[in-house]
C-alpha cells in the first residue's frame, strides 16, 4: 500500500493522478478492473474539485482589486468636492455634498461589508437626493463608476460566500479519504486478479506501483 497519508494534499493528488494515468495506458487494467478503476477515477475527480476549492479562492484577489478601485474613486470624488467647496462659484452645492460625506463618515479601511453598505447608501443619495448638486459639479460619471465598482465588490463577496457554503470545511479531508479507500479497493482487486490469473499480464503495472510505493516510504 502507498504511504500516501504522509503526503501533503497537492502531492497526494498528483501521486494518485499518476497511478490513474498509468492505469489508463494499461489495457488489461481498464478491462479486468473496470469497476474499481472507475470508482477510483470518480473519487480522484471529487478530490480534485475539493482541492481546487480549498486553495486560496481567486475571488479574494479580485475583491482586493475591486475594493482598491472603489477606494480610489471614493477618494477622488471626496477630493473633488473639497476642492469645489473652496471656489465661490461652486461652494454652495459642494458644501451640501461635503456635509453628506461628513455625515456618512465612511472609512474605506473598515470591514468591506460595512463599507459596501455605507457606500451604497451614499451613492443612492448622490444619484437621487443630491443629483442636482452632483450634476452641477460634473461628478455624474465618477459617481456612476463608484456605483459600478461597489456593486462589483458586493457581487464578488457574495460569490465567494456561495463557494464556501457549497463546500463545507473538511470537504477536502473527506474527499482524500474517499480516494484512499477507492485506491485500496483498486489494489486489493488487482491482487485478487493476480492470484487467480498469475502476475505475467500485470507485471509491468505492478512494477510501476512498487516503484511509486518506494518513493512514499
């Protein structure tokens, strides 16, 4: 039996994958051990899916990028309003928007869920309650882009949560154990065939398994 339990998750998957690939190229294995071999391949596929989802979720990086984008947009809008507030021609509308910013007191370093909610409310005010002021200062496009960036973060965070919920903690451990059980059944079935038919037809594959086994000791 392989000492696969000693391997980390990635190495374990690669090892069993190599065994499956070699078995695929051995006609007698696919013919005589079809049931146990098919079960092993199915278990390995499940392990592969669990392994991919257990590694760092790519959406985490996407969320960081989207959050950075909305932070820059928010800072730009805030800075523009502050600058307009210093000019006599735009001081009045800018003053109204500046007060809205003060009232919301959004900290972009806060929890992203909190930031998303606060930004969503502020953007709604900018697009409705303060639409005239925003338009007067020519900030419509910037606000629309902030809205888009904020919604992107919300959507990505939702998708990441769905992924996590669909694959509960311990899913990889369970999948790996299932692969080990399927592999053990595959080897026991192989040994049974060798006992009944002799080892000549299986010699090359058995030699390969023994070589792999020695690498895992």
